[in-house]
C-alpha cells in the first residue's frame, strides 16, 4: 500500500502516464479539427505545381491589387527625376466625335465581324505577306499596359527548320500533358475539338507568332525596370492580336506552351526575364476545313446591367 502513497514510485508513474495520455488525446483532437488535404488527386496537385512553375514567381497576389507596390516618393529616386516625371509632356487626344447612329452601326458591324472568328487547327501553307504580319503585331502593340511598360515581345518565326524544332519541343511536352499532367476530365473536355498532343499546324502555317511576357526590363540608365501587371497586360495585348489576325482575313489557334516555356525561350534566344506566353500559328485555313458547331453564351449570360 505504501507504493500508492503520494510519495510512492507507483503513484508518480501513474500520474506521469495520465499526463501523457491527456496530452496525446488533446493532440489527436487538434489534428482532427484541422482541414483535410485536398483529395483532388495527383493530377490536381501537378496542375497546381505546374501553374506555380509557369508563373515562376513573377506575380504574387499584390500584382492584382490596385495598390502600388512601392510609393512614388521612393528614396532611391532623386527629387529632380520625380519632378521630370511629373512634368512629362502631354499632347491633345486625337478624337473625332461619332454620331450616335454611326456609333450603333459600327459597334454592331464589328460584333458581326468578330463573331465569325473561329479557332482553326488546319492551315494552308499559302504564303502571307510579311507586311500583314507586321501590321498585326503593331496593332497588338497599341494595347494598354501597366504604367505603359509594354511588357511583351512578339517573336515571328517563318524559318521551316525553326518551326520544326518548335513543334518537336511542344509535342514532346504535350504528350506528357495529355498522358499524365492534364487529368481525365481535362482530356475528356477536349475530345469534341479533335485535338491531341500532335500539332502539325506548327509547321504548316506560314508564320508562328510566339508571345513572350517580359517580367522586367531596363531603364534608359541601365537600371532594372519592374513591369507591373505584366501577365494581364500581355493577355490584353494578345486579345488585340487575335482581333487583328481575324480582321486581316487570317486564322489562328491559341496554343499554350505548357511546360515548354524554358525550351522555347532558349531556342529563340530570349533573356531569362521573358517567358513564353502563347504560340499562335497564323495563316489561311486549309481547303474544306471544318470547325466544331459551338454556341457562344448569349448577352444575358455575360453582361449584367445595374
């Protein structure tokens, strides 16, 4: 009985065991209260990792905020430079007032023209004048951008050997994407478009336009120039590019070079501050080409008036 006295060894061993049991039970309850890890599967986790790799750290949540990343009165910027920027020259806006009836007609005509735009994956090898491609790229360059940094580079490829190398790079990655990375649901959703990892149009089309996002640039004095909203700016510019391609009477397909960014950058000799954003074959459609019978969302599904 003395072993169970408060001073006995069994008593203190019993107390110690009890404390350990209480701590373990408390830890167990806390673990059960934590949110469970996503069960989306390996494909979902790979997709998340691929998305982070694609961004390559160039954008964070703050990139999509309206707040400036640093104050205008940065101590590293001399006062005279601030004053010069504040007094930058301005010019009158080139604008001609359009009558309401003309405005209504123009808006409808442009919509009816753009609604005929379709994605095409079968191209003719018929040549397109280079001047047309140059005007298309110039139009893309009129797009707005964060702080007017214009963070885009459009690499135009017409050399057959380079196009063949680009096709090899993209198809190699696309085969892995279709087999492993994209997941069954994504692949299933693409069946109606009759597409696969094979991209023969990358060689057939007379031109490839590869859009690169510039994550940063250089100031006139050689210093680093940060680019703001670079991904969003490039997306808007590519929208202008697509409209210009259609307006010129040509067709394209927006091909995203998933996991081929680095290889394309190296092949085309672009700096580490640039990332391949889109690959667009541009040319005439092949004879008797067909496209899926798709329906676009009606206005009431995409516009809300308050």
